[in-house]
C-alpha cells in the first residue's frame, strides 16, 4: 500500500488502533489491521485510476492470494474491507466484493456496491459489530 494512502488512513481513523502489516512470508494478508471499541478487522488498500471511457470496466489489482484470504477470513466471521482511493475520492467495499472488483465491473456498479464514500461513514461501518 502506498505511503499516501497509509498516511490518510492513519489521519482519518485517528481514534482507532491501527497497525500496518508488511509481510512477504504470508501472501494475501491485508495491509492494515484495526481495532476500535472492541471491534477489529482488516483493510486492504488499493489505488484506482478512473478509466477514460465510460464503458470501460473498473478493475482493481487484487491477487489470487488476497482474494482467497478475504474469502476465508469472511467465511470464518471476520471483518475485511477494501478501501479504494480513486482520484480524490475514497470508497469502502466489503472484502467479499474482491473477486468482482478484480474481474472488473461497470462504473455504475462500482458506485452502487460501495458501502461508503466518505471518511465519516467509513468510520461508522468499520466500528459496527
């Protein structure tokens, strides 16, 4: 995860316990672990350039290992999210949407599937039990 996105996460989620994870040993582990008010989870950070054409699918670079990790963790009841920084905007997705985001979805579907599009709503969703 790039330093600017990490810095923004740290600044915007300032009342959360946040730990950046960088490991080459276990592939697929998300970038950030968080905990707030007894609720913990994981955040995978991604950057996205807006496609130039309206009909071009929105596609994230998510590895097979990341998709498998998100799916398995979710099945076991864990919270995992994908935080996408697109231009100056931020979007939060459920980790379960990772496969579709990796394959590519329409801009309209991208907007519709986002759980949140601002930091205040992101904070609320991350802290829900």
